C-alpha cells in the first residue's frame, strides 16, 4: 500500500539529482573530459575564415588552434551558414563559436563573449576605377550590399539613413556573394569590417578598392559561448589563453601574417552601447 510513496520518493530523488547535475555543470570540464571542443564558423569570411582547396585557414583558425593548445584539447571545426550559427549555439548543436562575432549590447544579453580578437569597425570597398565614390558618404543614391544578419549591415543601414539620398541596400548570405555582385557591377559598394574589406582590396586590387575612412562606431569582434554559469569556466580559460597570446606575441604575429599589421585590441571587455 506504500508503493505510491516509494515512487514519489524516487521521483523526488531523481529530480534533485537532475537539478544538482545542472547546477554543477561545467562546460570546460566536459570538453576536457572529451579531449575535444566542437567549434562552428562560416568559412567564407576572409581573412578570418577561409576555405581554400578544401582546407580551413585564416586568422580565426590560427588563433583558435593556439587557444586549443592552451586548453589541452583538439578542435573539430564546423562550416555553417552565418545565419544558423548563433541559433545553433543556443540549441546546443556545438560547444562554441569561433567565428568573429561583433560585440553588441543586444548580443551580450544572449551570449557570453570572449575578449576581443579582431577589429569590426565598418568600411566600404568599391569597384576599382569607380571615381564616383571617394568617401563613404558618396554611396548616397547608389546600391550597396552587406551580409544578412550582421552587425555591419545594421551599421550600414543606420549610416545610409543619414545621407542626402536613399541607398539601395541589398542583403547577401555571405560576403563572397556581395563581392561577386560588386565585381559584376550590380551594386556599387560592399560594407563589412575594416580587416575584411582591406583584405579583399589587397588580394584583388584589379577588382576592388578600399574606401577610407571607415564609418560608424568603433567595434570589435570576439568569439562566443552559450550564456550561463556552465560556460563561465570556458570563457575564462579562453580569455586567459588570449591574454597569454597578447603577452607572448602570438596574437600579433597571426594578425600580421594575414593583414600585414596587428590591430590595437583591448585586453578588457570594451564598453558597448
């Protein structure tokens, strides 16, 4: 006759165990136990993420390989469309995002950011030989593209709203598609981070020219984990690795390899509006 009470006690015990496991969850410990971290990015965002002849390379690859060495684990890299990466992180489909994610106040409410690892301030490229665009304001009345879902797209929209004539803003799945349309003359400018736009102009000077100065507020790229206490140890360990790479010169050397220069990056989380 006491079977219901026994079942109730077992159920309560199982619930308590589940709550205890959740409360004590530690993502870094889990990753170290597996010996592997699964990180997602979009490998079409040069010079940060590049897929060349089937091989993943770029600033984020080189930097995160060094971080993984500091953590003592291997890395499994996933190549996903940008629009699916942050939702995939929230859904627990992988451990971490090693794509360069612009730090914004809105995103900080939903994700745990590392320290900055790149410059995300917005700049434009134009088609080489196009003398009608000498400064960012000259895109007034023209067509400009950027990546759908990016912070740089939002800054382009805000900047365009201040100009003397409307800008035909077109959204692309990735920057490669936007640059292809620019090269074909279907749009007159592409907006994204200063390093990315500068890299495109250096790699293809016959096709693209960087428009200076950049525009909008100074911004930074960082990597992200899920928000919550369980990811705190992982973020702390990655930040420790980044600080060590600041100090020993690895971070600067990797940036110089890809950009020809090293950005001045803060070693504390910058204030965001």
